[in-house]
């Protein structure tokens, strides 16, 4: 029997776009699938431009990307599904997890989790009509983690590819801990492939979760993977040590990421700001991370940023 664990990169709007995914794939390539940040409708009924461009096949030369949409009605769901089907995608992930109040109060993201009838009605319509396989990525509820207990048994009636569960509730935002006891309660309630997501930031975290949930074979990593792209390889090898050439390889990823942005955007200031945001995550994976972050923040041009990168990653060890 095949028992390897499958590891997936979570969608993180502003971070795991095609620039990041492609740089990652080109240099490391050990993620089973990437999930793209969500598409959503603009107020004028068209699709928001950034995520729309992010999923274009020309920007995704490898076939490992699952696009995601955020919708609270059948009409919007079908508009986005049409767009994706016409681009050649065969599967879509429905975002039932976004926690932000502005989103949730419109029954989008995690805001719809306490209205199971609405979710089921949308699925009933879109499954036979949208022409795509559908998977879900959800929190466990909106105001508490109990919503999922009502929802999971109902979802067994639908042909879903998977259910990815971020083991928090929406109103928690990113605070507090994941509710592992609730996740355990979910296991017997679903006949679907269940994927665990939430706070896997190290090999130790993964080991602990694997011990808690031995039947789970599918895992999604977000912030921990942006901070440390080597985590997929380290988990698969059950190895606590970074690869020996960590800094050289990381530099190669960062230079590709930078180059990809420079090729599509001529606003150096914006690009520099974006790279500095990434370092909020990257810095947490280094002992001297805070020092590195300060050095990066001082860079005033792309050239200075490149010099700082080389200094940090090739000289300071
Ligand atoms: C900055 C940021 C952006 C996110 N964007 C999305 C998104 O577009 N779609 C989605 O389903 N989840 C999104 N998430 C949630 C992550 O995919 C993931 O579920 C969450 O961070 C928990 O996993 P982690 O602890 O491994 O990061 C985002 C999270 C963060 C921090």
C-alpha cells in the first residue's frame, strides 16, 4: 500500500502568487500541488484583475496548480468556473475559510459556514453545471468550531475531490491555537478525502500532528512553507536539519522571485516593498532572522537589496 504523505502549498494572497510558485518549483519542486490565491468578483461584475492574471496558463507553466474562488452565490461561482474552465483547468477549490469581517459579513469565506443550507444549495446547482471538479477549503466554523460537525455529514452526498480543513474558526482570525480535538471528531463524519491545515511550521509540528492523526495523508502548509521552503523536503525525509546548501539554494529562489517581478512590473519601489514583506516570513526561519530583516528593510533600491541578499546568505555564515 502507498503510504507516503502528500504535501501541498496553501494559497496565501500576496505571497504564493505565480512569481513565488514558479521560483519555488524551478529550484525545489517538491510540492505535490500548489493552490492559487482566490479569484473573486469586483463590484462591477467582472473578475478582479490580479488573481485573474495569476492563474493564466502562461504564468503557470507546470501542471500542479489548483485555482481557488470565493463566491456566496451560484451566479458568481459559475462566472469564475467558466473563466477557469476556458483556461483549461479541470478542478476548482471553493474558499470557505477567509476570516476577514468585511468578507465574512457578506456570507463569503468562513462567513457562510454557519449557513449550511446555503452551502448545500450552491453545491447542488454548481456541481452538475460548472464542468469542473470541486474541492473545499474551509475553517471549522465562523463563531466556533462546531459548525463543521453539522456540515460534514451533509457534504457526503456530493462528489467533492477533497475537503481541506484549517482547524480554526473564522472569528479567531489567526489568533489562538488550532482545535485538534475538533479535527479528531471530524474524522468519522466524512467519506471525503480530508486534508489537515494549520500551524505546521516545522518537522516537529508535523511529527506531532501525524501522531495525533495517523490516518491523515494529505497536509497543507502555508506560512511555515513561505518562511522555510525546505520544509516539504525536510518533512518527507523526516529530517530536522536544513540542507547543507540551504543559503545558496534560498538565494537562487529569491533571485528568481525578484527577476520574475522585474520582468512584469516597472515600479521598483513596489517590488522592493513586496520583497520586504516576504522577509517578515523568511526571517523567522533563521537564527539571525531579525538582523537579516533589519538589513533587508534598509535597502533603498533593487541593487541594494541584491547586495544585502548576497551578504546575508553567502557571507554571514
Ligand atoms: C497573508 C495570508 C493570505 C491568505 N490567503 C488565502 C487565500 O487566498 N485563500 C485561502 O484559502 N486561504 C488563505 N489564507 C489562509 C492559508 O491558506 C492557511 O489556511 C492558513 O494560513 C493556515 O495555514 P498555515 O498555518 O500553514 O499558514 C491566507 C493566509 C494568510 C496569512
